[in-house]
C-alpha cells in the first residue's frame, strides 16, 4: 500500500524528478556504487502546501528574528538589518550574501539557482541553513566591530544549559552505568529522547525513563551493541543541540569510553551559530563546566572523566565548516569522507543530521535506509526523535498501525523515535 492512501498521516509524495543539486558532486568512497541523480526523489520544498517545511519558514523563522532582537542590545543599524531580513523572509525574494567572507563562494554557488524565488519556493533544508547564515550577516558576526564572533543565540543557549542540569542530574543518578547491553540501551535511549527538546520546542515534556517502548518505530540497539562487542570502535559523533540533549550526549560519550571499549571519539561540533541551539565548542565546554561545578559527586566525577579524556586526546573536538552549509551529506568534502572512512562507527544525533543523511527528500516511508544512505562512507548509528515529515524504513504493518493510531501531527511532535544502525 502506498503512503498516498493515508494523506492525513504522511505528507503527499510526488513523482520522481530532480531539482538542481545545491553543490558539486562529492568524491565517492571506494567500493560504494554510484547512485545517479535520476534515482533520487525530489527535495522537500518550502513550497509544499500545508507542510511543516512551509510553516517553519513562514511562521517560525520570523519569530526567531524577533527573539534575537529581544535578547541582544544591537545597534540601530544591526536592528534595521534584521528587520529588513524579516521583511525579505515574509514577502521578498531571496538574495545573495553581501559581505565578503570565506564561505561566500559556497553560498553564492548554492543560492544562485534560486534567485528570483521567494523563501517559500526553495528546498527546505537549504532555506533553513541559509536563514541562519543570513542572521549572522545581519548581526555582524563576521565583520570587525563589537559583535564580531558573538553568538546571537548565546543567551538562550546559556539559560538552557543551566536549566537542564537539575533534570539531567536526577536522571543520571537514577541509573548505574556498567558494561552490559541494558546499560548501553539506557544510555542510547537517554541520548535519543534528549533530542525531543531543543530551543524551538522548549515546553515539550521529557522523560527518558517513562517513554513507551512502542513509540520506537525502529530499534537497532542490539545490532549496534553486538557490533561494538566485536572490536574497539573508533567513533565519530555528530552533535546536535545544547541543553538536556547535550548532557545526555556527554554521558553517552563517557559510557562508550568507560564501558564499551571505544578507544577514541571525535566530536563534530558547529564552527558558528546554527539552528539556534546547535552545539559549538564554547557550548560543549560550558556544559562540561556545569558538570564540574555540580554539588553531586557522581556528576562531578563524570565531568572529571570527560575533562581528562579531552586532555589526553581520547575525546577530540573538530568544527568542520561544511556542517554549517546548506549541503547534504551526499556532498561531504574529501577531508570528512576520509575521517569517517577511517572510523569504525559514526553516531548521528538528531533531526537535521538525519535529514542531511537521507538528503531531505520525498522518500517513500518503506524505502530502506540503506538505499538512501548507500553513499555514506562508514557504519553509522542514527538517534532521532521524529520532528519532520520525513521517514524511511517502515514496514507495511507499521504504516497500518500509524494509520490507525497515530495522533495528528505525530511526525513533528518528537514523541516517536528511531534508533537506526547500518553496518557498511
């Protein structure tokens, strides 16, 4: 049965076609078969009627600009720049960057095909990524002056980092961590459901320990654990959001190093502000300092182990500029392909990493994840709470269940999750 049989559950898919790729074709890892563009479904577009993609640009992004203006004491000229950008977002046409920066050639290349279009006529992920780049332009992030290098979302992020610690502490102290599949499963589930909450959805109730197992539409925990038991797995970890999620990510790093034989973890963070709450190095270190300053001995000990791992090199931090572009992981640059190919396991956290993994396209929900991610250069484990109208790897039985039982808006609620493991 096609997803078109239940449009109230899944957004309507359209026939296979291809929009222009927003970037050059990446180097293909050795041994990975070529998948031509003709085999790919179309991008999710902000022009898709009645879609969450359209809502995020039409309704949510202008509110982010309002919040940036409230939280920062910008000069009159920067305030005016933000308001002009808000007007463009609501009723204008997309334009190229106007400032001279190292990343401008990439953005010019990717945006130029869409000039003359409004923000509600372009690929969804490209629109979101470019929105945040334009916020940085409007706030003088890259230009000499008092706001150079200042995160326009810093106030929100610091509040969330501090506010999330008591909840994390209570949850962490309830469970013992040791070498077992059950302990590994608990650490994964905490990291997964931490992704329910980000700075666009802060009022979401969160309880990793009471989350119904049935709300996991895919759970490959046992396969991932079996893989880790075969050999020490050098790991690359794509981070997502600050707050509860970041703390549970740090706890998962510690569990992998202490109990699952992982010798080294490379943490991939954002090099500049992105998607409001995405983790930069300063946010990672801020959360670590919160752990170190805790009044609970076990939380302090967690912080000390992580600090030691950083100093000794078993945890390394990298901030590839590619991660804050509008490109998909199918377009990974050579240096990241090499990093991932040389690792044993890649962990991809959160919604945007999942979207970029599968290209943010209108895949049929029964499409195997291995087809959409055939190009990916390493074994991966994706931890995602579903907050976008995009999903792969469902069975017909699951589709039938969702058709009967799922509440309206389930694909954007964060109440359903996926733990997806794919061995390469």
